[in-house]
C-alpha cells in the first residue's frame, strides 16, 4: 500500500482582509471502466484495481466564481443547467467542507458554481466521474494560481486525482486522458489506491483512438446508487473471488492492449461488464440493472461480430445503457450497423458517439 501523500497544509489560507475574488472554468470528461471498480474500503480505497478509457465528448463543464464569504465560513450556490440545484449544492458544499484540511481557503470563500453535462446525468454514464473530477481540477487550479504551488504538472494532476477520488472513486481516473489505472497492481509500478495513473505510453496504436458509442437504452435515473452498490459487495458471497479475478483480468487486458490483441480485449471487457451485473444480481437485496433492450443490443453485437469478424464489443456501467467499443478504422461499418439494427432499441435520446479523449481542459 502506498503511503498517503500529506496534502494537509494549513498555509493555504488567505490573510484577513486579503481574500480574493475571481472566476475559473474547466471541462472534465467521464470515463468508461474496462476492468471495473465495484467494492471499496474506507476511505474510498478500491477493493481491486480498475482501468478505464477517458472519454472525449461526455463531459461536465463547470464554472466557479469565488469571493470573500461574508459569514466567515464556506458559502455556496450551485446551478445545474441554469437552475439552482439544492441536491448538488449540499453534496458539493459537504465535499468542499470535507477538504478543509487540504484547502483551508475554502472556508473563507463564497462559491457560485454553474455546471452542465453533455449527457443525461445519473443514467449509468459516470456523471460523478466528470462532475467530481472537474471540481478537483478547479480546486487544485485555485491553489496553483492563488498560492503559487503545484507548478509541476505531475504534482498538480496527482493531487487533483487524489481529491477527485475522495468525491467519487472513478473520478480519480478522469483527471488523465487515454487509458488510466486506479488501484495498486503489481504489474504496473507507480499505481496507487490513492490516485489514478496514466498508461498511454505502452499501448498499441489501435487502442489509442478506440471508439465508444454509448447506446442510451434508458436515460432515466439510476435504480441503485453506486454508494449502495459498493456497499452490497461487503456481503456478496462471491466478492472475494471477484476481487482476485479483477487483478488477473487487469494484468491480462493490459498485455492484450500492448499487443493490439482485440480478441482478448473483447473477451475480458465483456466478461467484466457481465460480472459487474452478476455481482448486483447476486447481492442482497438484488438488483437487475439491464433492460430487455440492453440484452437485445448485446445479442445483436454478438451476431454482428460473428457474421462480419469485426472487433465490435460492449461494456456496461451500473445501468442499462450499452457502451459499444470498436477501433476507429471500422467506424463506417459500425454506423451502418447501428442504423440498420440498433436504433429501434434506443430511447428518444439515441446515442452518443464518443471516443477516447485527452482528459480535462481549462476553459477560463
Ligand atoms: O465512482 P463510483 O463510486 O461512482 O463507482 C463507479 C463504479 C462503476 O462505474 C460501475 C465502475 C467503474 O470502475 O467506473
């Protein structure tokens, strides 16, 4: 286990009468796990390492205005899609408050936060990953600008990933572009349970431009929150084996991704998706998060792959939507496949044509 970086810093506080005002904005993407994180220990420590693709078009865009708090402690207004949102406001204020030892300055400020997503939230697309990572980027950027710290990008990203993890485990991976591991694995040195680790150098070219078309079967609210889902793993009878399997899958998947071996990539990622759902089906209480159209699409993908020999596969998040994964070189064939065979199974929201992305971006 890596030792905890000591991010407690009482110096990150403004002198009385010298509290600044300003504004900044970042965009941060969601990610899709290939080996899943499902099950955790306090505080936000994963039971197994996970690996994901950071996405490109599915992101949160958040603007934070700050000014001296009149009450002398943290104040916040949170607007989501232009509307004041009390749920997000409370959640974000609690998150900021919980970081008082790391960023003591938060208690001196009033925050006005305006956020929006490019995709439906709580639909099993990891909105917490983009939403929490964007806040982590902003807090670290505020520290960097206002206290002249975190000059080195490695330190900046690592701290942002550490902070994002405390908001939502999967958010730790969204701080980096491309393929990202979160959780200590003996097969990659430098990985940690405390922050994400970018893997891009060693990956075969086919996976650097991989496509993820997110087929929105049902864009309603999630049936089970990931907090509840992770908790169910504490009593799931298969949990121990599952955590062990995730280590093995990660190691084998990584080798396949170095080699450009799409057959092994497909076998492992599809099995991971079904295992995640199997864990929820075998918990008490149990949850069935697929919809009939989720299965229709999966069956069509199997048949299409068999018929054409093209490396099209699926993965799932903790919900009914299907992430269809494939190399950029077969985009045209897959587009035709969606039009011919899949659109009738989709909700009115249709699909999001996404792909591997570069990670968060500062916009103001
Ligand atoms: O970060 P959380 O607590 O929302 O958990 C995410 C869990 C999955 O999305 C189902 C899997 C993963 O590794 O992202």
